């Protein structure tokens, strides 16, 4: 039986005439050309840079150079359907003067902690962590923001505070794109807690927690 | 017939064979070294940007939280490059005539995107997700370094697969408490491995080293 490793095995099996072998020198040339071609192909970045867009990547196809497409005129986005929902507007009856006087989520310790975290991220740069209005951005020259413990804001309904976070007020820009509605309500709840803390006395702290204050 | 070759020609021939093998080996080592070098990975190389944005100033100096601008890092694979609007939250009032900020104002006026230079560019065959890493207690600075000390942003780590796997094989070395994820100045405690092991079980972290975890 003929060994198939002799090179002509397969052709022999199918009754084909043996193909003349390449001369050794030609063989070496063919091998080195193939090797070079493979090395050169390795330098290409086709797999690294595939013809797909990563988020916010630049595009050569669209005239504005963006792969993230702006919403076409006349489109009603899903969250615009919430325009009349008090949870997203802060006022009831679709009346911008009729602010909600309650926070539309149950007030829990988790909500307040979430509110504290989000307040520190998004509000404290200007309002500072206590809400006095002397945050770092204000100290660098931004218009002095309202003291969140002022009478005006203490007496304002929660829906009003929510609406200000959403749409801005005076020099304060809107934050609806940065903070989802549920987090805005958490911030409103935390601002209420801050207001409480600013006028609180040691007597307001439960006896078993007083030692944590470092005062007698 | 005179002798062409001296008596030690055989040794020279053998030595040069050895030399060729050595040279090929050395070339391979050199290639491997080049691949992992900062020259190839661009590790530690500050990138030029259309606006010389300084994390050193905004995070280190002003104390802004990462999430003020990178709003989607907790909920999406992509950490979000802030819209020009977020820059203008403060810069509508501050440094309003600074020449360095003209591209920002121009972008705000015209609605055209600022073309930032990407600093961390993973190959397109890697599907990285920020949200799960943040959720499982991997701090920003673990991969991005002390961004709060970078005047221009650079890539702090190599981003090679080996580097990813170093953590994926043994996450306990790097995982930190969730509330410390965004703390740039966090330093691991001396008993990191003990804490890490505890957090790995608490956060139910699974060491994922299957190819399809990152490559699809």
C-alpha cells in the first residue's frame, strides 16, 4: 500500500497523474512569500477597527459626522409621553402652577441614602454638601445659589423643588438629562432631611445615637 | 587541491547555526517586549485634545464626582462622554471669554460635536461593560489610575488581555467596597486579600475567564 504522506497520495487515490513537485528553490520562494503575506496581513487592524459604531463614535457616512443620530423632527419619544405624569413634571392636573405637595414615592432610609449620594454628585458642586450655597463652583465665581434652608425653599412644595432640578432656575441649568426622575425625587427628599438637620438640636437625635456626634 | 577551509570551519558553521536559532529567539523576545511596551500600548502618553480638558482641575481641584459628567457609567456599558451642555452648566458663567474654551462655546452655538480624541480604545472584538465592573466593586482608579491628577488624560494601564486576566483570574486582589468605587484616593487596606475574599462572596463575583466573556 502506498503511503499517503508521499504527496501524491490523494491524487493517486482518485487515479490522477502525479503532479510534478516544485523545485526546492521555488518551494522555498513560495513559502517565504506566503509567510511575508501572513505577517503583512497581521499588521492590518481590520479586527481591531471593525465596520461598526461604538457609542458616540464619529461617522464618515452622516453629514454631521455623528453615528449617534439626533431625533428626527416630529418624533414623539417614549419619555415625552410622560409630559403629563406628575411623577415626571412635579405638578398635578397638567397645571404648572399646581405643584405636588407630597413626594410620590415612599420615603425610606434607602431613598434618603440614594438622595444623599445623588445630591453630593450633582448638587453639592454649587450648593455644597449642606445646601448653604457655598460650594466649590460658587467659590470659583458662579452666581451664588439659593440657600436650600431659606424660608422660601423650606416652604416650597416638593413638586416645586423637583421642577427646579428638572428645568433649572435663574442661573441654575436644568439637570433632567443628567438625573433620572426617580433620583430627582430622592434628592428632593434628601433636601427635606438637610433642612431638618440644619435647625435640629442635640435633643432631636435619638439617645442611643448621640455618642456618634462627638458632643455631650 | 589546496584546503579552502581552515580546521575550525566546522565549529564556526555549527556555532553560526546556533547563532541563527538564537537570533530568531531574540527577535521573538524583542517582538514580545515591543508588544507590551508603552510605545505600543500608548500607556502613560497624554493625548492631545481639541480643548485641553484637565481632570486634575475638575476632579482633583474642584472635587466633581466622576458621575457628574460620566452619567451612564453605572447603568450602561459605556461611561458616556458628556454632552457640550454639561460643560456649559458651569462654563456659561465661568471662563466665558477664555480662548481655550472657544471650541466648547462653538459646539454649543452650532450644535456640532466636539471631536474628542479617544484615550482608552479597546479592540472592537472586546465587549467591555462599565456598569457590571462598577456594580461589583471595581474602582475607577483601579483601571484608570489617578485621573484626578491628570492635567491631560492618559491611559494608566496597558489594557492588554493579560492585564484583564490578572484580575479576572483573581478578583479578590482588586475588589473594593461599593461605596469606595468612585473614590479616586482609595488605597487598598493591608489585608486586601481577606477583604477581597469577603467582598467576592458578598457581591457574588465569579471569576470569569471564558473567551466568550469578553469576545463574542
